[in-house]
C-alpha cells in the first residue's frame, strides 16, 4: 500500500526535468506529481548545465514544451562545476528534506550527484535513495567504475527497475537496501486518437500496417537488426511499413546506406527529429506493434509508453526487457537475430495477434503503478 500522505514530509527529486527534454525528465516530473498527489511537499532539483555541448550527441538538450504547471523546479545544478555542487548541496542540507531521490543513469554524473548527496545527508536527517537506471553503462568510458563507486557510497538505499540492474547493484553494494520495482507506466502523454486521425496529421495512409521503432538511435538500440529483419518480411503481402521515430545520437549514414542496400527506401519512414511529448500519441496511435531490437538493455521507457497505449511489443531477449513483456502474451521475446525478429513480425500479422495481445497489455499494465514505486522508495529509505 502507498505510504500515508503527510504534508509535513518534504521530498526532493534530483535529476533531469524541464527545461531539459527526454524520458528521464518526463519520468521525474510524473514522479513529482504523484508524490504531490499523495500530499507531500515536493521540489525537483535539475540541471542548468547537464552536458557540455561537445558531449551531447543530439541537436539540443532543451524541451520545446511549456514548463509543467504546479511543479516546483529548481534549475540549479552544473554537472562539471564542483563549486556549484558544493553550494547546491549546502543549500539543501539546510532545507532538510525527509527523502531525497536521485536519478542515476550515467557514471559521468557520479561526481556531481555524489557530492550533492553527501552534503545533504550530513544533516543527519535526509535519507538518500537512488533510482538506478543503469549501473554498468551501455557504452563504457574511462572513469565509469570510480565515478559509480563514489556515487553509490553517498546513498542510504537503492531501487532498481530491472533485475539485471539489481544484480549489478548487489555486486557493488553491501549492507544497504537494494530493492526492485519495475519502471512505472508513462501516463503524462496525450491519449491515443484514431489511426485515421493520426495518419492524417502525419500524412500517412491509414490503410497500411505499421511497425514502430521509437526513441533516440544509438548502436545498442539495434536499429540495424530491425532493418535487416524488415527486409526479410513479406512487406507487400502484409501491406507493411516501418516507422523509425527518433533523433540520431550517432552518424545516421550507415543506417541510410543499409536501407538503400536492402531496397527498403519506399517502406521505411524516418522521422529523424526528437519527438516532443505533445506528439508521442500520434506515432503510437498509428502503430500496430512496437519493436525494440536492442543489443543491450536494462529496462526501457519505450516499453512503458507502449503499455500506456495498449500496444503489443517485439523485444529482444536482453537485460530486463523479457521481465516486462511476457512472451506470446504481451508480445514476442526473441533472440537478437534478424531472422527471429522477422518471424515474430510474421506471426503477429499472420496469426492475427493484435486484439488478443492488446487486451493482455491493457490488463497487465495495472501492475506498473507509480504508487507502488513511491512505496518502494520509502521502504529503501527506512530500512
């Protein structure tokens, strides 16, 4: 059961939020609103500088959406300025929040977040709990291990959103609570519209079938595997197109070249810009099924967006993805091989799985509540 609301309790969430864009920001803002709905006093502490420009692979770090209403967001942190870390930590040490939730997704952030957390907990009141998206990053860099160790030592407890991350945590953390709670459902997007309406907005043919690859594009996301798989499907018989909706966070040329080599130019539809929250519903309203052909993964926010829109999924058997997508119920879990992905696509259409799997997804998503996540965070703080 969720913890009883207590308006005297102060909660501080440290991580990306508006004016920054992306899944982490969306998540942190939903979490803040859910705490507020339970009666807590909530502040979100976010970055005025998250990444130096030369380290950010996309076009912009900032959202085009308006500021969220009724949220107290302190745009203060500078990820590369130690003096900023100290002043920020001292400010919140004095404010004495009861619960401090820190998002940890990248070792680069370890020194900044670890220093702020250490200073806050020196007040002997605040409990520091990390939501650990990743412990071992998808793309390894120099400094990963010491930065992560530095951060982990600053926390009282941890919540992981996949068992693979929980296993990584348990290898590095001793004598501190490490709990599991699955990634809750993203529920802040616009509701779905009819396929016809969404197709009209995006100038697509509503009489065709559509696969969806959604989210930013990096090597570990496996778009190349999906393109090779898509080339093996009977696209003409299935009236099938593939939508790739998301910004390239690496060189797009190899993917465009692969599309040409596989003669897919007419059947793959690229939307290469970052998809703002206000437009996400259009792509999921059009899609019959989403495909996540990841080569490496922990958990995935895209899965939880698919759950929100009652969409079945094809995912590869990596990291925490199989935990979230029961095989042959919510979709298909396959090996990270083009042939296996192609077979799953054919099965979905040839066996007419859309209605059955969509109904399962709609029922299954009830277990991914924000109330359960909040309850888990308090348990990690109190142990």
